[in-house]
C-alpha cells in the first residue's frame, strides 16, 4: 500500500501513533524506518502531539520519585483533567554519585538531569525515556570557588538555531557569577561571552523554560530581587521585575518559586495564610489566590487543567483545585521515600517525543550509564574524578 500513497499522507497518518507504536513501525520496512527516524518526521510528530494534547484534554503527566538503593523511578500518567491513569514506568540506567539526580527540567520530551559532586565536578544528562536514548554532557569547564556551593542550571530549546542548550552558572571569588553553555549541535561547553552575568546573583536552583527563554529567581547587584532570564538564541542574560512587593518579601528563597502555570511564566507565593500564583501576560496578573491555612501538604507540580499537586507527609498524593478550593485524593500508589520527599519528587506535564531517535550510537542509555559508572568507580577507589 505504501507504494501507492505519497509520503506526505503517511506522515499525517503515522504522527497520530503513540511513540511506542512508532518504534515498532521502524521494523516494518526500510522506508518506514527512514521516514520515522528523519528529523522532518520527528518535528512533525512533536508538533502534532502538542496540538492533540491541548485540544483533546488528554495530556501526559510525568512523576519522578526516588526509591531505595539510590535509584529513581519515572512514572507516566494519562491526564484527562479529571483523573490520572498510569500507563508506564521506567527506571533510568544511570549510576549516580549522590542519593539521586537533580531534576533540572524537561523540554520536547527530553529530561535534563544533573549529578554534581561536592568538589564542583558536573555531569549533565539529557535523556529521552520514550526512545531510550540519552547523552552525557561531561567535562564542564567551570568549577565553583566557594567549596560546596551549588551551581545553577538551565535547559531548553533554541527555536532560531533549532538546537538544545544547557546553560550553567557558578559563583566566583568576588561574589559574582560566570557561566558556560553547552550546544547539542557542537557537543561542547563554551564560556558565555555576556559580561553582564557578573552583576546577577541566583537565589534558587529551580529554573523555568518557556519559548526559548530560561528563568530563575535572583537579584541584580543589591537592588532587590528580580527574575533573571537567559535568551537561548541571543545567549544573553536579562532581568525582569517581580509582581508587586515580592522583591522585598522576607524569607524570599523559601516562599517564592518560579514555574510554568497553564502555559504561562508564573511566580508562586506560599505565605502563612495565603497562596497565590502570578502569571505573565503583557504584565504580571494574579491568576490564583486562596487561603492556605488548611493542611494541603507540599506543592510539587501543576496539571494542565490548573490543579495544584500536593504531597502529604505520609506520601498521599492530592490534586487541589484553586477555583473550587476542593482537594481530591488521587488513587495512585503512595510514595514511601518521605525522608527525601522534597528533593526527590517532581511532577510536570510531559510530551512524548521521538527527539534523539535520529541520533547514532553516541546517544543511547548504555553509553551514558557506562560513562557515569566509570566516574563513580574512580571516585570510590581513588577519591578523584576524571
């Protein structure tokens, strides 16, 4: 039949298949394999998946949880805006130096994970669990000069150069910062030429990515807190004002966070009596506000319908509707690693994609696992890393 149908029609048919089915289709014949693994089809499948999930209200929700023996579990749920139905899970093949990998962010089906040891050595992993392909970004150039100070990472897609990039910022002796960037197209770390980075200070490691921009909470010089941004296309840093009086709010780092809420850049504020979510349109506007003296637990993510995910101390997972102020217990398994709950648990809307499927043998989980485990062995037996 494929001999009588144009390739454009096959593309329109195949993009509707789940990723798991598309991987099986690559074994049908050589022409299908070449088509599905082509960059054109990978981009078309990703565009269709985004449009389909936004229109059908049947998105995917990803949950990362730490399990015993320094391993992690990634679970995938169909989210129809009413309930979550689990359809798959996977344990990554990575061997890590610490208790678990730091979750940096996700973009176009790729997960960005980091394993930084206490001497400042940095290993970043880009992983697509849907196609079982990953790459380890080793040999970062910069080292922290403040002992055990944590670095700051950002990850996203540059729509101008059609490239995935990781930006890394570390502190320097004089109290400022310097940065470097990894471009997947060149497979190299390079220093960021923007000298204005020296005036920024980053307050929290969490980042948010939206439309070619990466955002952190920070401050500029000593003139109050701001949103620090990085343009992945221009590779330049910038600053943005925060809503109302948040720049001077006490205990800023513990009560204010940055994220993406219903497709918009958001600032989330958790106070003693009120929780509110500000979103950026043409300017900041308060999208959600409700009293939070009720025992909601710890907020760890948002669903596509705007519900806020809360985890109770005993591992119960609740979905809270900020409009109706009703909390719903999601009948999924309890999370038992409560001693690591705040740092190991992460939940986010996710899109399955074929990104990395067109890459060669350098992009696969076995190579990544091998490279990270070698570093671990060197650390354990010699006390030195490569």
